[in-house]
C-alpha cells in the first residue's frame, strides 16, 4: 500500500550525507594505518608472534575495503554510479567480505590467545602453517558465503544502471517464514556465535587473573592475552553489534515482514549509521595491533625514532 511504501522509504539526503561523511573520515586514517600495519606485521612474520598470520589477514581485509571507499564516497556525493554494474557489485561484495573476514579473524585471534593461555604446552608445538591453513579456510568460506549479498541485491540491474550500494533493491523472498529463518540463520552464524566465542574467551582470560591455576604462565603473559582478547571484544561490539542488531529488522522491513510504520522508519533511519560503524573497524583494528602486540609496538617506536633522528641529523648538517 501507499502508506507502507511511505514508511519504508528512507531520507535519501540524510542517508547519502551520513555515508559520504563517515567514509571520508575513515578513508585516510584507515589507508595509512592499515598500510603501516601491514608493513610492520609482514616484518614480524619471521618472529614467533602470536596470531601474526591472523593479524596480517585482518589488515589485508581492512585494506581491501578502504581502497573501495573512494568509489563509495563518489557515489554518495553525486548520487549516481557511472562505473558499470560489475564494479558496483564488486565494491558491494568487498564491504561484506571485509566485515565477515574481520569477524572471523577477530574470533580466531581471541580463541588462539585463550587456547595458548590455558594450554601453554600446545602453544610451543603450534606450527605457523596451522594458522595459514585456518586462514585459507576462513577466506574460502567467507568468500563463498558473502556472494549471497551481491546476489540478493542484483535484481533488475543492467550495465547502464546508475544506482549502487544502499540503493540496490533487495530481492524479495516469496515466503515470509523463509525470510525470517534465513535472516535469523545469517545472524546466528555471522554474529551471535562469534560474539559468544569472543565474550567467552574474554571472560575466561579475565578469570585467569583472579587466581585460576594455569601451569607455567606468569601474570604478564595473562595480561597481554587479556588485553588482546578484550580489544577484539571491543572492536567487535562497537563496530559489528549495532549493524547486526539492526540488520535483522532491516531485512524484515525490506522483505515486508515488518509493516509497522514506526519500527520500519526507525530501522531504515538507523541503517546508515550502523553500516558506517561497521566500516570503522578499519581504523580500530590497527589500534589492536599497536596496543596488544609488543613486537608491533617496538617496531613502530624504533622506526619513529629512526625517522626523528634522521631529520635532526639532516637539520644539523644543513645548519653547519
């Protein structure tokens, strides 16, 4: 009906402004931070840094998304897409590839730190190739699963289409029950299960500092592990929780399962803010590397000292 269409319509100006502003704010810090992080992390790959493989792939996922942001910014400023449908769907796909790869790698980091804390002898025997194998599986599963996002949003598109991203139509699922079940399953696998795992690892790691006996582990190692899993939990909750809470209702609004005008309006209003927050992980993940990996911190400090020293020396030589 006309009233339902009115309720389900978004404020296009507000939506475009939010996306353009947030992506612009994220782009430069995200590009610089993840490029620097990737450079430092790759230099650490020869050392026995815990979860280094997962961190490198997390940085790669973030960098992929950051590099697609200029095209998103262009679209939301100009409200038109002149680059063709394939590139639109690719950029759309990369967004969700980044999100769910990040969720998986944050979960892997948390589980590994928790596991190594409670099983220190296993940690000594753990091979780097195990992490590489887990990473390959994560990329394959996430890449295949995230294909559903462009498939669900490619309805009615042709090569001359001028719409993209948030303006892509959602493919209608004929059964409302199926829509609820599919959305619920996606939320369960992509958000709720990883959230429970990360919170469990955080809780158990924190509990280890309150006297639970862990063989051959000192308090410093425990605190480092707690800092890392806590940062994973913070990034997860800040960036991904709002989006996934809203996503469930958003899909039900788009599938006409939810027809209540007030709930539809609130859901659609919140969507740009929640989706933009999900991109903020590109800026928060490098903070995780810096504050939770001592080798990373040392590399940054050492490189900064060298840069400052070289500049001072060049000034001295120039003034003499």
